[in-house]
C-alpha cells in the first residue's frame, strides 16, 4: 500500500523502543550525528545547567523554516554569550523514525520539536522520555503570561503535566479560488458551507470551470475524519476502545468520499497520493477550485498559486464545535538533557521575544503570545494578515481540543490509513473495514496497557 507518510517505518522503528526498553534516566552523552549545521553555529562541550553551553535542538520543516530558525539561533547566541547550538533538521518524512533511533540510543537532543497529543509523539511520553515543564513555568524560567490557558493545555499529556510549549496556533481552513467561483456564477459562502450537500452541488459547477476537479482530496483521513467526527459530537480517538466514532459516522464519511471520487469532483486515491505538499496541490495548478489545509500553509499556497485565494470555515453542520484552535507544534525538553534549565530559557525566548518572532514570521503558526502577535501585525504581508483575521473568526467559532490520543495510537493511526486505502481501492467494504478497525484498535489499546 502506498502511504502519505512512512507510518509503516515509524511503527517498525518504534519497536526499537520497546525492544530496548528505552526510558528516561540515562545521561545524554553521545555526540550529534553531524546533520547540516548553519554557518556561525559551533558545537562545544556542554556544561550541565550552567545556563549556557551547547544545546542540541532538532526540528522538522522545509528549507524556509530551517533558514528562519537558524537565524533565531544565531540571534540568541549573540544576546546570550556562551550559548551555542548544534541544530539537526529535516523534512517531516522520516523525522519521527530518526527521533526514535536517537531515543533508543539515549541520544535525544536537549530541545525537541514535537506535537504533543499526536500518535507519533505519544510513544515518547509513554516511555517517560520528555521532561515535565511545569516547574520551569512555576519558577518563571518559561514565561507564559501572554499565552492563553487553552493554547497551553494542548501541551499537556494524559497525566495533566506540561510536556510541550506551543510554538504557534493553527486551524483547519477551506481555501477557495474566487475567480473560479465567479466564472461558475457561484457565491462564496463567507461563513463556510452549512452542509456537505451544498458543497457537493457547487463542486459540480466548479469542475466544469477547472476542466479537472471541483476540489482536491477533501477527505484525507488524517486531516478530515477528526473534524468530521467532532461535527457529530464524536472523537477520532478514545481511551478504552482506541476509536471514538461509530459505524454510521465511518460509513457516511467514506460514502461521501467514494461517491465524490467516482463523480470526478475530487481526485481518485492514486492522484491524491501524488500530492506531496500543499504547494503541489491541484488548486495551485488551477485544476481544482477548493482545498483544505492548515492556516500556516495558506501564505505558501497563495505564493505558489500566484493568484488571489480566500479562506472560509470548514464545511458541514455544527462547525462551531468541530473547529478548533490548535498548537501547530511544540518544543519539548529531553528528560536526559543535562541542560534542562538552559533549554527552558531558550524555549521561553523562542515564543516571547518580538525580534525573534519577526524573523520567524509565524512560520510555525500564529504566535502564541498575544504581545508578540500585536507587535507583528504591522509587518505581516497581506496573506499573513488574512490568516490573523481568520484565526480571530475561528476563535469565536470553535470548541475545546480533543483529549490526548491513547497509548498505541501510532498503531491505530497506521491501521486506519491502511484501511482507508483498502476501501478506496475497493479491496474491502466499509462495513468490514469498520469491524476490523474496532476489533484491532481495542486490542492495540489493551496490549499497550499491559
């Protein structure tokens, strides 16, 4: 089976953690692996919790994010003499495999880019590999005075402890092509489509305009199923059963997807899998008029498309409770770091310093600090200002975040993606896929509790 991300590889490497019994408590003494390091950054020997020394830091992203983050590291070193960085960075694909291998050899960097609450990150929390950060907030090393509690809560684990400081906030968004709507004689629903049927009707007319599709894949299971479930008061994950949605919801979701794909309103599975990033979407190429994405991706999509686009709320009923404002990603501290205090100080700087965030330019999502957001508004380009305005709308039309995924969620995620492809390639029925999902998800949760 083809996969969007290498979840099979993740699962395979994750087994290393179990086999080695990797857990916190051992010293982090190994040298970094020599991943590219920007000019001006030099590695030096560490001085445990001296407030300086060399910090190893790892993150994922594209070249623009690497360049911006490296500039901030340089700035921090200039204003904090004695502190240097050994950065490690790469694209998202393969990131967690690498991190898992580093963890298995007790070689986790001091500062780690995570998304607390995701299935990929949960295995690290389950193994006790991340340092609870509550004490650094309580003693003032990490300043959260300008960060809302709802935003901060996304970094808490199932035990209520804080394992990650959010680096930006994002929201799901539907992006539409105003010119295509005008050509089709349609009016853009400024507050989003009230139901999926209304969107379906418009996509037929938009398909005639683009000559290819009405929209990109709107039903990517990793992106849309959680939102779709929230519309009906259900959740993607559940503590005891692994999944929190019933058979009717699963059936309705895939019935939409199969039907729209067969009508040519959205791409078939092979075509969807060929899109590796938002800048390669059919919308960008002018071959569709609608796509879904996260808000931090919007400026890049507009730039790649080279024409005006517009954001509206996600479609369907009860979007007020289905939408959420979520941390784009987090910085966490390895439990094995010998420089936890210095790492905490740097993380606080990263989210609160105005000059640093002018450089970052909301690359990881809208800044979490209200003071930083206010300071940056004047420098934002029109697309980023549009994101800021949209986030204000979402804040007024959103519900609380879902609870953290249960132990074993990485395996459940892999299973769901495999079944998604089996359904779309007509290798299994929706009914049989749901039966297998419920049975195996519950078994995965039970096994991970042993």
